[in-house]
């Protein structure tokens, strides 16, 4: 049996917090659009719909016919190595976690995941998996391939929840509202309080009047 993996990231552009990579794995022939009604690019969905689809994904993962994982590129990695390298490393960890470590529940009973040659990995935009995996990068895949859309939702919801949690530790920045993006309120807080431990120092510049 062949398995498909969808891959997408969330949080490439914020001034604070990690970048998240979501990977969702399904058996070939699994109709993602039918099983997850309304699935679409996470950026085009309201928060309530993203949350509902993510909770559906969690239930299906418990059942065993779908698997997913979310890996993070942390701020220290982003500042030290750059966002592209941090994302690439997170993609590699996430893909490996599913291919090497998970099992599926099928109509024939529970079975180990197959070898690398039995996988096809579908990635959004400019993302790439490690070279040993069979893969295809699809420009705009988060909007056109439901499996990648579902991965984008996993990444987005997981990252948003983490930023809300981090807001409890750093309450003056409003992370629960803007999730680390460069809003006007975020820049006001930066001018007033400076950077905290989860800010991406290499992303923040004040020479443009912000």
C-alpha cells in the first residue's frame, strides 16, 4: 500500500515565536475533501473553522486511519541559521517522525508503515523533504491539494495555540491576539518593552518608522 504525506508550514513571517511544520499522512485513495468537509488553505478559513477541522483531525488520528505531527523551528534556530534552514530541519524531523515511527489502522488490521519507496510526499510552495523520500513540491498546494491544506491547518492551529500559551509568560506583547505577527500593537509593545526571549531578533528593525 502507498501512503501520501501532505506538508505545509505556518509562521514564516512573524516577529516572534517558532515556525511550525505540519505533516498529515493518509493511505492512498483516502478522500481528504470528503472526510474533512470544508478543508481549505488555513489562511482562508476563520479561526472557528480551523479549530473544528483540527479537532476532527485529532479524532481521526486517535482512530488510526490518519496520522499527523507538527514540528517547530525554534527562535534560536531561526536567528542562528535563518528561517529557511529552520523550516527545512523541521520538515525533515516531521516527515521522519511519521515515516519511521507511526502505524496505521486499516480494514485489514493494524500494520507498520511501509518503506520509503511506498510514500509520496506532497509539499507546498518551496518546501522540500530530505532527498531519500519520493516527493513533489506544488506551488499553491495549500489551496489546491486538500491533504496539504489539512497539513497547513495542523501547523497553523498548533502554532496559534502555542502562542496563546506563551502570552501567559510574556503578557505585555499581546501574543494571544496577533500570534507574533508585526501588527501596529505589537510594534508599540516592542518600542515600550523591548524584545523578549521569543522575539526573532534578526526579523526586527526600527529604522523604518515602525
